[in-house]
C-alpha cells in the first residue's frame, strides 16, 4: 500500500516539541548547529545504527541509553559541525555529558536522552559550547519549530528534508513525522545520514522497532550516494502516544506503510541532495534468484562509477549495467538477461537492441528522475535501489582541502 | 625476494615473435588494432580470466581452447576497438573464426590459439576486417615487434605497458616478458585489463598455472582503478622452453619472484595510466586478522571515492581511511587502530594526532606516489593494494557521450 505524504515534520505528531539554535560549532554568523527534539512524556523509542565498525561516540552512547531505558526516550539532542567520531575516551565523555546536561534541564534521567552528531571526523567535540547553548535550545522548544530543527542538523545539505503522513488507527487520527540530513558535507567530508522520526501513536518498543526496521530496509537502506557508510549514521523513531491511538497488529500494516512513505520521501531527498547530484536514479533489478541477491545486484549497479558517469553524461550505455550486474556475485544468466533505460529495452535475452539507443539517450537528457532496469534471468525476485549520478562537482566538493 | 625488471617485452624471451597491425577496427588513420603473439613451437600455457558472470565471447572461447589443448598454445590473437562482449551466439562464432583463421595461417590446430578482445561492449566484432587483416599480422611477425604488439592492444591507455626480467634457472639464463593494457578507454567505456606474458623456460602447464596464479594474486588482483571488473579481463602466460632451462621445484621460487616483478611493473603501469589518474596510491593494511581480511580492507579503502578524492585534493583526511576500514566487514578494533599518510601517523590507538596533518598535506602535494597505511588492531596479517586518485577528469572521460 502506497501512502501519500503531507507537509510537516517531527512536530506534526502531537506530544513533541523541537528547536534549532546556533551555539558556535559551525563557523559563520547565525548558523544553526544544535537541534533538540523533546517528547512531553517518555516516548517509546526505536533506532537503527551504522554497521561501520568505527562507531562514533554518540552512536555508542545512544545504543547504551536505549538499552538502559528499556526502549524509552524523552529527547534527542543533535549537533552538526562535528561528528565526535574517532575521538577516543574523551569523545565518549563528551557525548555522555551532552545527554546528561539535556536530561538535567528537561528533568529526566540521562539514559532517556539519545545523542547524535554529524560533521568533521577526528576533532574533539566543543562540549563547552554545547553546554552553554543548551538552555537556549530548551527555551526555543515549540511544537512549530520542526523546520528549525531540520535546518540545525544540516551540514552542507543543499536543502532541509522534512516529511509527514497521516493515517487512522483504532478510529483515531495518527500522524507520523520526520526530518533527515544527508550526504552533502564539505566540512565533515564524510557522508553521514541522520533521520529522526516521530509518531503520536502509542506502541510498545518491540513493535516500534519492528516497524522501523521494516521501513528502513526499503528506504534508507535502499539508497546510496557513493557506497560509503558513515561512522555516525542513525535513524531514530519516538512514539508519544498523544493521539490516544495504540498500535496493534491490526493497524500495524497501515502504520508501516505510512512510516515507509515518510522514510522514502526523506531518503529520496537525501539522494536528490547528494554531493554534486543532478539526477535521481532508480535502479530496479528483476529476475533475481532471491530478494537479497536482487538488492545486492541493484546496489552494485547503483554504486558503479561507470554507470553513474554514463547517466550523468546522457549515455545509454547498457553494457555498463550488464557488466556491473555480472560482477555482483549473484546468480546471473547472460543468455536470459536484459537491460532497459526508462521504457527502452536495449539488451534482451543476451542480444543487443541498439536501435532504441537514440530514444534512450533523449530520455536520459530530458529527465531528472531516471529509471534503469536489469533482468538477471535467474529467478523472479526483484528490488529497487536509489542513487544519484556522479559528476565532476562531486570530485570538486570532496577534493577541496579541509581547512 | 624482489627482482629488478629490465627493458623488454613479450619477445624478450626466446622462441616468440609478435606483431601489431591496423585492420580498421578502430577509427582513424594508422591505428594499430590487431596484435599477434606466436610461439615457434607449441608452448605450455596458463591463463586467469575475469570473474564477471557476463563473460565475453573471447573469454569463453579461450577457456575452451585451453581445456581442449591440455594447456598448450601456439599463438594469442588480440584485437582492440571492440570487446565482442554481450554479443550472443554470433559473438562466439566470431571469436572462434578469429582463432581458426589464425590457426590455419600458422599451421596449427584452432584450440592452440587463444583469443582476447577489448573495446566497446555490445557491438558485433567486425570479423571480416580481422580475417582480411590476419595475413598482414602474420607477415609482420618478428622477434623485435613486441613494442608494436603492446601498442596494438591499447584502447585509450595513455602509454603502452611492457616489462621483462631475467633469472638463471638450472644454470641457464631465462627471460620473462610481458605486455598489458589497462583502464583508460573512452571508446569501450569499460575498464578491460589484458596482460600477456612469455618465458623461454620450459614448464609443465600445471606448474605454470600455479606460478601465474601466485604472481597475479599480489599484482593484477591487487590493483583497482574504480572497483569495476570487466567482461573481458584476462592474463595469459606462454612458456616456449627455448632457453633450454626446465622449471623445477628448485627454481620455482626464483621464477615466481621474477614473474611477480614483471606483473607488478605492468600492473602499476595500468594504475598510473588509470582514467584521469594523477597519483599512484599504495594502500597497506596491517594488523588484520587474516591476509584475506587485510586485502579486503585495503580494497575497500582503495575503492573509496572519499579517500580517492581526498588524496587528489591533497587533504590528509585520515578519518576517511578509518571510516572505510570500519565498513569493510573485517575484524577491526577502533581503540587499537591507527592510520598513517606517508610516514606521518595521524591516528594512533583510537586517538587523533592531527599535529602531523600539515606535514602529511605537504607530503600529498609533493609526491606522485603516495603510501597510506591503516592498522586494524585485530591481528598481524597485512596486504597492499594499489589504486589511483579520483579526479574530475575521470568523470569527464566516462561521461562523454559514446558516439
């Protein structure tokens, strides 16, 4: 079931306040760099974290807190401008202090506060600035400040990313909201993806966790800008219960559909705002032996620099699609394989059909949202992964000297 | 044992002749596009082929011939300008015809001829031009024509790649020679790596195969330009026995060292000539749990666009090295990890040492050959992988419209 999203963000669901303030972590006048998301009462909480083994301090601390609280949280405190990653014991202390100060000011326990950071790696977190700035973040909290929070978590994202959706559960209107930041960071020079989601449904933490993992698998985990995986990635979801609706097995599918819609809009926003991106590319793999193989093949194609540069250049180079699928280490039968760019099939059952190439080239030039499809000829499973093209601008952004 | 290479190529070992001629596959006046390497008598042969499952017709045919001949070959015929990949049954027939015609003209059996192609994918091989041109390739054969053959296998490689080494085996002088082409192809727009090696030692095919695999593992399989793996990659080795020396277990280590030296020189030439490359980067991973994990971590770092762009931009961004190692899915202990750029250690035992960053930046700017080292803190195994930087020129080359 596809759910349409609505305008809104993390404060669209009832029971949440947010703020975004500047505390001097980023350079430059008036830059927002501290975001606070607070629930009026302890909210059920779920989170997924980066699989990178060089886990940043805030990831370690948020994991600990989620475990200690048994899946409940009152607030999420996020800074941009410094990732607090590869910072040793000092970094862990800073992340813990950030949570403890927030807890003290909100009147809750430290383990009820989750922490996230994004920005330059290997630099000590300016914890004193955050501590001095926290009271202003508390003072600015409002149920209309979701947009300010969405701006405060940005690094060099070209635009803020917010989304919301509505559904009816148990006869009551329920809202889901979210904000995210993506991969467009000159300062940090590392693609960190952060997303924060809220709902005013009530849900036990295990059910919330299941819903979050289900939605993330086909959205945030199905996008790739450059195949990198940050030390700081996380997606967090808080459920306030303020709608009066309690999530049960009956409403679960509708809730997951709405949550997935919000996650998809945020995830595609991250790809659209990818470093140097000019095109959003949906890579669909069909005819795979298993769904996992379909996803792996789609990721290999989506991360192929030759595929990404070809689409950037408007070249209907189906050979690169087939070659990328061939090296994905999944079941693949060249004699039964096919490849299409948009609706134009350029390779079918192992044979080229280049007569459609001029049309495919026109399609690539005319559209900002591109669909490519590769059939592996090995089964009936499929999957879609989203990516962006690779431009000279990506290289320029990432090669600029870190000041 | 490191062996120094000498000037020379595939005709440096006795018993081989080569030629490079133009038969009109590539556009443009006087372009060499057909290379022939012929042994005076049947030579022991070994080969390794691409692991891509979309295997090109010449790969399929060469595999068949090597099996049918029991590991012997009289000649290798190679064309550039057309990969004969994704070309269906017609492509297989063309590759077989190319071998059969060469065999007829040389007076040997078709299965004694190996075939290779490089160039644009999904386009029918102009087999008539090759057949018409073959007599001129035979007529041009000479034991001083290795350089012409090395030029004829190029696509947009910026320079030809040849190497040779000498050793003494069983009291007799033995030579090893080789030529390779790499990844700098606008026309094919797919990075095909081809390498052809010769020796005048005599060796049974199984021993030759073992020596080739051993040398390839630490040379051609330890380089990466963009993580792509072509439909046409192959490395072939012929042993003529014309030196009168027969390879035994006693000489095997010295032979492998010399073969590895030739392969390394050719492999590093491919990286130096990588599309848009301005720097050769040696990525060494130490402290790994196993050699396989060391190699995988080194490949993940070497293929990281963030690492490659940072080095291109002269940015001593050790955080990207650590983050890439962290996502390589190998044993990794952040608290015991370290990272160095050249001789400057910028991260040690989980703590930043940015005081060396200015020196590291100067090192990156001053050198065309860069060494980076990441210690995983998980064991004592190590491996080195070579790559090049990622420049805006790479994007320009690969985004240009295929005419």
